[in-house]
C-alpha cells in the first residue's frame, strides 16, 4: 500500500465533489456535448450526473455475473458510434477486470477514467488502481475510505490531459467560507458520532438534518434548478483540503484494519484493500432488518442500477430499465459491511455474530 502514498498524489487537483472531478476529467479527455460515455450500472448517481453536466449521454454497461464490476462482453455490445470515453469503476474497492476491459478501450482509442471513489490503496499485479487510465477520480464524503466531509479529486497519468486539466482548473473557485464551515461541521459531527455500532442512528440523524437543509446530503436529485452549475465550477474548500491532508497522513491505519477482511472472488493478481465488504444474502430485506435491530452497520447500497434513483427517475439519467439485468439483480441483493480505521475487532465480531445467526 505504501506505493500509493509514494507514487500517487490525490491532493493535487481537488474539487468540490468527486463528480466535479469526473466532469473536469471528461472535458479534459475531449468529451463534448452529444458524445456518449460508457459507465457501469450498479453505480452512484454522481457518475451519470457528471456525464450529463458536460452535455454527454451516459451509456450503461452491465456488471459481470460473478462480480460487482463492469462486464467486458457487455461493454463490447454497448459501445456505439459516438462513444468517446469509458469510466471504469472499482466497486467496493475491488479492482475491475482491467485485463479484459483495457484492450477493448485501446482498440477503439477510448480514453479510460477510473472511478476510485471506493478505494485509495487497492492494486492489480502490484500496481495501484487509478494509474491504469488516462486519469482517475476520488470522493471524500462520508462512507468513502478517506472522509473530508465532502470533496473529490482527480489524478492524471497522461501529460496532455494534465496540461488541459491544469488550464481548466484555473477557472475553479472555492466554495464560500460559510459552505466550508457547514461541511466542516458535518465532518466533525460525523467523526464524533459515527461508529459501526451507531450506524443506524447516525444515518437517521444525518438524513433528517440533510432533509432540513442543515447539512449537505450525499445524494442530490439531477435537476438543474436544485443543482446549480456553479457546483461544477467549484474546487475543494481550504478547510476541506486540511481535513483531507490530515486523513492522508493516516493512510496506513486504514489498510491495516481492512486486511482483516477477505473480499469475495477478487480477480487473480488483485490486492483489494479498502472500500466495503459486500455480501449477497438470500433475503436482503430480512438481513437489513436483523442488522438494524442488532445495531450492526450494514449498508443497502446500491439498491438500484443508478442509486438512489428508482422507477421513472431512472429515465432522467438515461437509464433504460432492463438494459443491465445483472446489475439490477445485484442491486436487489447486495448489502455491505464497513471497513476502515473505525472498524475494530469488536465490530467485526458483532458482524460475524449477526451473519452466523442470520435466519431467513
Ligand atoms: C461516491 C461516489 C462517487 C462520487 O460522489 P461525490 O458525491 O460526487 O463525491 C462516484 N462514484 C461512485 C461509485 C461513488 O460511490
């Protein structure tokens, strides 16, 4: 993992959110209005929102039957003329099947941007994820491996892309100090209250405060009136950058604890480190209920193909129901346990107890 801290700088091009970093990378990679951008279903609304913000159209690729990541065969099927970039997500920190995905992109000269929102330190054949594409991006909101309140960053591996990103970056402004303070207050609230055993209570409190407009929620509706374009011209606030650098200095602690977990069926040669620990129980609803009453942290995302959008809302991000059947089934089935520095041996024991006593 030390390779990550040595060779990769994720605090160089910092943005208001992960989706803002992705939008900046897409522009720098030459994506124009009307182009298509391929991305996987079983993702967060932040990803298509970034694509839509540059005027491009998201094209959804299904997940593999036995993993949480993009299916190379479906990628080939879904690529149409006008596709100008590919976003490869390393879901839950498990490296995607890059051995098969990258050749598809190279054959068609598609720039690849890696979605590293769930991982800082995973690697594939000893090489850190985030270094395979022309660029990659990170997210620092609650629930991600490094939490700075809200925030994101871009990492660039291609010199020409770097030049363009750098030029574009000059136009970004920090959020007003009041917004920065609000995000900082959210971070302090999160850090002082969140423990895996307090997950359900903290989640309810945060959702309530977000609905009341007191703090910034993770998910925003894709709606031009409530989602001003100004967010997409914002960089990370100075206060959030300080929080991020403080977290980066503690990166070692994150990996050590996470290695207690074995992730399910990672591709050969991968070394998944952080993210979350996904499970697909027979009865998701019931396991979530039992976790809630046992006060064991268990997250239900992604619960739809483009979380948290459901039903007709999916059309707003150009997702056609039935177009990615594996991802839709996965979303109905998956839950995940937390990993990270806050998860101690007792939390692990309680999670294991819950799973052992799970009855359907
Ligand atoms: C969290 C997340 C993002 C970015 O989220 P922001 O809220 O914009 O920081 C992007 N992709 C995935 C898969 C995510 O989970």
